[in-house]
DNA sequence: CTAATTAAGTCAAGCGGATTGACTTAATGT
DNA sequence: ACATTAAGTCAATCCGCTTGACTTAATTAG
C-alpha cells in the first residue's frame, strides 16, 4: 500500500511474465479439462504447438504434469494426453474457529492427504498458537510419510478464520478480539518457515468450491457460508475477490432493514450461532454435529421453526447477492450437517424474483455445496495452490525486489 | 461464452501481449501522475530505463505522449517529463434514457470536446435510432473540426442505457422493453462503422468517476447512481465489474426487506422516478432540472420529506454496499441538481455502522461525485478509451482470430 | 574553478521465449 | 497401396526486454 515513491503505477512485465502466465494457463487448462494433448492445449490457449511443447516439457521435468498413454481418435497421429501430477505440489490449510482448529495437507489437485483437529482455548491466541503449530507439525510429518518431496514442494500455508478483520471496535466477543490483535501471520510464518496467507472462512469455502466443488470452472459464483457466523465468498472474474481491506462479502454484518431501530445483523438470525441459542445447544460440545442431525431427522419443532426463520432471511440474502453481483450461481455451504443444510435450501424455495431469474440459465440459481466441516481448511489450503499455479493478472507483473 | 471446442482455457500470451501491457501501464502511469520522466516511469513500473525509452519513443511517434521542457531537480542530468496528448485518441459516448439521448465526444484524457442532446420518442427504438445516428453524426463532424485526425483516432462508441439487460419479463414499461429487444449494438455498429460497447447507466457513471472524478486512481470504489432509476457501478481491482451477465450492481431491483409482502424494490422509493411521482412532476419537461433545483432551494416541504425518506433507504444501501464489497469509498452521483444531491448526502449522515467504519481511513466513506447530467454520456465515452488504453488482464491475452 | 558525484538517458550486444514453416510420424479412409 | 489428416519436432527467426558500458548534464565538495 505505502510506497516510498508517490508515483502510482502498475508493474510492467517481460518474457518471464509471459512464460509464467503461459505455464499457469496450461495448468489451469489441465485442471479444468482433466487431460489434454499438446495439440489440444495449443488450440485452447491460442499458443503455437511449439510453444506448448516447450512449456509441457518444462512442466514435465518439474514433475507437475505427466503423459498418459497415447490415444487414437480418428485420423492422424495419436495424441498423447497430459494430466496434472497430484504430488507436484502441496499446501497446508489451517482453520481457526472459536472452539477448535483444523489443519489439512492437500496436493496440487486439491485432494486431502492428511488432517488433524484439536480444541482451542477460547480467544487465547498465545496458548492457541502452540496447539496450532503442533497440529501443523503433525500434518506436515504425515505428509512427509506420503511423499519424500513434500517439503520442497510445499507452496505455503493458508489460514482461514472468521472475519471481518481490522475493525475499530473489535472487542465484541463474537469476533475473537484477542485473535484479531495477535500477530498471527508473523508467528505462523516464523514457526513454520512457510509463506502464510489469510482469508476469512467464507472466502475459504468459496476457494474450496472453486478447486473441487460446485464452482469448479465457474467464473462468477458466490458462496454463501452458514457457519457459526455467516458470510459470502466471492468468485468474480474467476478469482477470489476480497475487497479493499479483505472484508468483502461479510454479509453477516448486514442489517436486515433500513430502519435504525428494528434492524438486526443477518448473522444474529440466520447463523448456527442463532441456532445454538434458539435450541439451547452448546457449540463447544463434541457431538454438536450429531445433535443437530438428530434434531433434523426427528423433525424437532423448534429446529423446524428455526429453519423456516433462517430460510426466510437467507432467501432474501440470495436475492441481494444476485442483485448486487449477478453471479452465474449461488452455492450454499455450511458447517452444519448435510441434512440440515439440505432442509435449509429446500425451505428457501421458491426463491425471490431477481435479475438471476432469466431465460436460458444453465446453472441453478441456488445449489447446495459441500457441508463437509473440513472444507474450510481445504479452502485455506487451496489458496496458496491457487496463488502459485492459477493464471492471475498479478502473476505476470514484475515483482518489486523487496528491500529490507 | 459458447465455444465450438468444449475445452475451457484462458488464452496464453507472447511478446506482443507483454508489449501491449507495458504500453498501457505507461499510459496509466501518466494518466494518474500527470507527467513523468522516463526514469520515473522505469522506477514506477519496474521496467528498465531502456525498455521504457523504447516504449515512450513508440508512444511519442504514435502521437500519444509528448515531451515537456526538461526540469532540473538536484544533481544529475535534468529529466524530460512526458505527458499524455489529449488529441491522441477520441471516443464517442452515447446515453440513451427514457425521454432523451445525449452524445459526447471525448479525448484521451476524458475532456468533453463536443456534445449534443435530443428528445427521444418513448420506447420506440426504430424511430429513436434515427435520432441517435443523427446525433452521433453531428458530434463526429464537430470533432472533425477540432482535430483533423479525429476519424483515425476514434477508438469506439460507448453506449449507456438503463439496465438490467436480458431479463425474462421485460415488458415492464419501466425497463424500456422495446429497446431491450431492439438489436441496438448491431444497428449502431452498422450505422457508424465503430466498435460499439454497452453498459448500464450506473456503470457509465462509475467509469466517468474513474477517468476524471472521485474514483480516479482508486482501485475499489462503488458509485451509487441516483437517476430516473437507481443502480451502482462497481470498480473492483481497478476495473469495472459487470457480473456474469452484465447486470452486477443493479441495486434498484433490490427488495427492501426480507418479507415477501411489505417489500418494495429500492428503486420505487429512492430514485428520481419516485421523486417525480411524489411531487407530481413530469420527467419529460424540459426544465425539470430547474424545477427540482427551485424546490430544493425553496425548501419545499414535500421535497424535504422525499429527501428524508430517500436518504433513509440510501443510507441503508450504502451500508449494504460497504458490507458486501468493502470498497475504499462510496461515491454518490446523480442526474439531479447538485443542490438536491448535496442535501441527500447530508441527510444520509450519520451513516449506519459497517465494516467500513475502520481506523485509519484516508477516503471518506461517502462522498458526492459529479452531478453533471452529461456524466453518463462521458462515462459511456470513457469505456472504449479504457478498453483501448488501460492495463487490463484481458489485454495481454492472445485474441482468437475471429473466423466468420 | 576544478573535480567528484549523482542522475538521466543512449548504445549495442545479449537473451529468453514465442513464432514460423518445413518435416516426420502414425493413424484412418478410399 | 496411397492419399489424407493430425500430432508433434526441428531449426531458424523475430520480437521485445535486459545488461552493462558509456555519454551528457546537472549539483556539490574542495
């Protein structure tokens, strides 16, 4: 943000930027299409066969892609498809929530190779960070047992925790104030030696949906995450959008009505926190997941009432999201059991009319995404993978040689 | 959207892409910083002095930049600053509204060189397009009188009209249904021989603020436009965001409450259309602008009541915008007289609390942008300029050679 | 009044990486 | 058997940024 020089300008680029971009384009193409021959890649990327050949050769020798058996399809020489090598890169993802933390190790294609979770002392980062470093260490050792090259190929550590970040009055218990003040990224970077990045939990969910879920290959998607809090992860133009200060999509803070008086934040009505309160459940219980599931299966009246109320507000949230972002699809994800999430989605129908209500849709306006409680950690891990391998505008720019 | 090939991939790039990007980076740097020497540009863009020299030389011979007098500043050889040449490029902007149409010609730096307006027969595109072509022709001739090279240097025609576009049930009078169905872009392209692009009026406003207004050099800004309808133009990551189907930011369609019953679209309460209705004014009146201004100056009670009501809803809109997009600033623009817009902004304070309410802000949360009724046409004209000269990700990509 | 220093900008060779066009290889169709 | 079609390689070329030495022109130190 703050430059020494007052001159505002974007970076230029050079052949290295070109090459970096083209490599990333190849990787993305293989990720989205499974396996492609060099000729396919040349056609799809507009590059010449020769350029593609050189790049693929590089990627192969870097261990990022591998040739499959040649396939005959009609006339002409058979083509040799290439696919991504999952073991070509790894990343660690970390979810920090109010009462627990989870760490996962994923590979280049987003498969989870190791996972671990632990309870976290509430809002005590200095103790919590010890737990976290232990967890990361464990996952990392497990990963080393799977691939001998795991350490060299570890591209980073992605952290996801509830936002918003950096606000004025963050001594609201809700927002884990002690964690907000704690120098988390620095501590984790020092403790692990990895590049560390941070995003909020909803953004992590969107990243997860993008790499292995319903948003795979969709350029404009919004992921509505119903967890302890509620938020949205925004995929705009094929990239995660995080706003001017990393807090874009924090819809949980949205007031439900223009009025100053009767207006509540959405989060207080349509989050799992509100469910816990409504049903008098303890979110710190180990079997909270099972408890919720049982109540849904039993069609417990209080649960059903909560679902109806939450669906009412969420329906409107989807309407707003569609109106503001014009996405191709909205994906509801949740830390709740799938039975509950599915009920919620059902209760949200029929959806409110909006600009998304257009002829010729291919994707549903609202779909249920993953409800795996591990998906936030997975999304956190996917972020460094994406930063390292996806075609991003920023990736072509020359980087300022970082002076002390 | 629909490719012949089912393979999904981004385009690659090559030296031409590199060069194109670097040229655009130079132009943007000069636009944002006024005048810079080659050495300044080299530092700002991370390129070498030599690369910058070559690019500047090219730009100079293309007539896009020009050297100023050398300036001495401390030791060393004096530097020669360069600035953009306004006459380096031109574009035409067209605003189509319900009752009138405006056309402007602008230059590379966004100065308006010619303007013309005309009444438009309501929702009769086949007759309207004749008026429009006449208007464009007039502006174009006027431009030719100013610059002999205007025709060669005309980069395109930008059109702005009220959105949203392409919806299902667009026989709502409000939405100019006949225009929605009319093959406008094709007709204008054929009639003018120019590249034609379309955006909604709020997006055009944002584009105008970006090129010459409050959003100049701001990467994340939302422009809230209060016109006959109401909408937002989104500047995200320094580029206009238009969503999956070009309708992002159509906040006028947003329902004001989660409830299905008592919920009205924002547009019906906080737009000039609602003002006209409330005060029983005729928007087709030629002196409607003066009428509104007089009512504000006289502090007409009905006008004041409308302002209070609209401010109430707009305050909440700003809250929602901040919550969803996390912009650095929100800019209120309007087709209304400045007196009215200023009153509106004042009445919106104090703003609702939101994530934008953070320490260390440099830009105001809400500021008044331009209220010049010509700014939509200006923004429309700025769009082709931006497409041709701003550093965009899409500009580095190889373009698919367009087969018939 | 030099001489040293600092900075802008040029020159010419170098280099990275995509392009070009001819060529090879290997399949299918007639 | 031969023409056709397509995948992929080879070697030369070309484009555009980089490198490092050099020139020019100012300020500051002695």
